[in-house]
C-alpha cells in the first residue's frame, strides 16, 4: 500500500517532534489500529530497492482524522483489527504540505 501522508496547509518544522505530533493527533481521544499487515520499508539507492529495512508502518484512525500511518524502527507486534492503542515517543514532522509520524513503541490498551 502506498504511503498517503496527512495533508497540511504549510510547513513549520524541519525535524520530528512531540509537539508536532500533538498538534495533529489528539492523544486524549482513542486511536485505533486498522492495519491487516505490517508494511516493511526498505532503503533505496539510485531508485533500486535494497534488502536493508528502514522501518515498519501501520495504519491508524482517530475520530475527526483521515487514516494515517506511523513508522516504527523496530518491528511491532500487529494488534487485532480496531484495537485501541497508545504510543511511546510519538513524534511528527511537517514536510512541505504533509505530516509524517513515527513512534518508538505501541501498546494495546483495549
């Protein structure tokens, strides 16, 4: 599945931060996992995919937001569909008119 970033109106930051994630995701509302399989990201060199894994992506939803992805450096355990989850060190970055997220870990809370 192709990565579809959340859209923004303008760019404000140039590095991942907790504040950017909090600006776009309301951590007081439930976040549900809608991933049926973990997407593996590979490193590319000269437009050719290598065997080196750079991360793992899962899809999530929250009331009021379009579905969004969060990247993990270490392979997370895939939660059951629509499980409510929380994240450790959730961060976001705004690039052009998109926002991308990453987290260190995820845990199922319900």
